[in-house]
C-alpha cells in the first residue's frame, strides 16, 4: 500500500463536492447514483469527498464506535471503487470546524417550516420510524448539508435522485447569502452570482445515470437497512444469491414478459451492451424461450465483472494495518480541505462584517 498523499497545491480547476453519511458499506445504488460520477469527474474537477460522520450522530449518538468503523469502511469502498486520494480530497466532516460555524450562520437564513418540509427529511423520518422522537439535531442536518457543500464553494454536487431536494435548499441558501450580505441583485441569474460579487457559487446537482436504483425486493430503493442491497464488497456467490431473489411473477420462459419489471431495471443498469439489452427485451416480451433464470445468471456475471476489481483493491485495506492507512489518508485529505474551508469561512465572515480576526489551523 502506498503512503497517504501530501497536501496538494491549490487547484485552478472548478470544484465538486459530495459525500456519504457513514451507515456501513456501500451498495450498487450508491455506485450508479453518485460514485460512478465521482470517478468520472476526478480528472476534470478539483474533487472533495466528504465523510459526514457528524450527521451520523443525529440518529445514532449512542453508537460512536460503530460510526467510527463505518467511516473507515466507506473510505475503503471509495478507494476500492477507484477514488484516488492523490487526485481527490477525502474530508472528515468533524475535523473541519468551518462547517459547524457555517451551519449556524445558514440556520438564520432558512425558515424552520421550510426545513421541515424538505421531502428528503420527511422521507427519512418515516423510513426510520422516528415519529416525533427525533433529536433537535436531526433537522439541523439538512442545514448542515448546505454547509458541507458551500464550505468548498463547488459548482457541481453529484448525488442520487433522493438527495436533489437538499441541493435545492443549498442553492436557496447560497442565493440568499449572496443577496443579503454581498449585494448581489435578486435579478442576477444564479450562474452569475460569483461574477457579481457573491461569496458562493450556486451549485448544481448532478444526478447519477440511475437516479434511484430499487432494491432486489422491487419495492423500495436499495438500502442496507432494508436488507435489499447488493454491497460493493459482496463475494461472487453472494451476488448470485441475491440476484436469484429477484421475482417477476412470470411463470414460464414461453410466457410473454413485461420488460418494465425489476429484473430489466437491473439489466439496463448493469449490462452495457445496448444490442444485447435490445435482444433480451425482444425475446422476453415475445416469450421466446428466455427464462428469468437465464437473465439472472447473465446479470450476476456482469455485476461480478464490475465488482471484482473493487474486491481486489479492497482486500489490500483488509490486511493488518489497513485501517491505520485509511486514517492517514483521511487526515492528509482533511488537512488539505481545511485550507479551502477556512478561506470560505473568512470570506463569509467578511461579508457579514464579522472579520475581527483570522485563525490558522494546525
């Protein structure tokens, strides 16, 4: 394993920011929803990938050891997928104090009712069965996500479809801050806010190739907690077993099938030969002696081809000392990221007439 990279010099490239809350290992939904885009953007943009470990405490404050290990596991998945810490910056949220300060300032710009109407927030409350028992900090994470993003002043935020509402809230915050504190007119188009003197660019969401990959149960989106996920670290036989659980209700290979079913959603996501997809769709729809089992076998083979290089790379970090190496990568990236976030905080405080000094982080 190579050593952690030294802090990189300032980049002239435009920035990308996205990340994950540490909830365990990543799955195929994460890959097609966002991770795939992150890999593609590494050479075109100055990329920052955030480990939102502070947000994990909003629902698991009693499980700090789990959150710590989940943080390390996610980085292993990132590195296994191809995120290169020499080209992209891996950031630990709790070690970037500017994020917490910006969260406080941004909370003053968002009406409470607007935060609580955020559809992603409402969905999480329902999905996690929180009722009205969630902590005061839980809705604050929606504001915190705005700070996570804007601390790095990015142009693009690669996310899954379910996170798009958070990016809209972030855009609202950037617009309001620039108008209120930087004198940007309310008729200035969002894409021109920086040129007009705004501290923050108004970032755009970049939705993945598959905005919302369903789980193998075909009922809800893929989720580890729902037990319907194929993990990026699953062994080949486990992938085959999970694909085998997909059901379509079709009884016979000679029965005409509906190609809008869950099985073909996976076919279109992971078989990249368009001619082959068209052939499978034609034969399936016609009942041309093509059984679900045959398609599942081919699908599992394609998914395993995708995952095998990731398994091999991840295995390097499962060796003794692997966790320590991951932590070194996190520390090096976070040191680099703090240079950017502190600059952003200074610019924001200056615009707010709060520039009474400027700190230096060690």
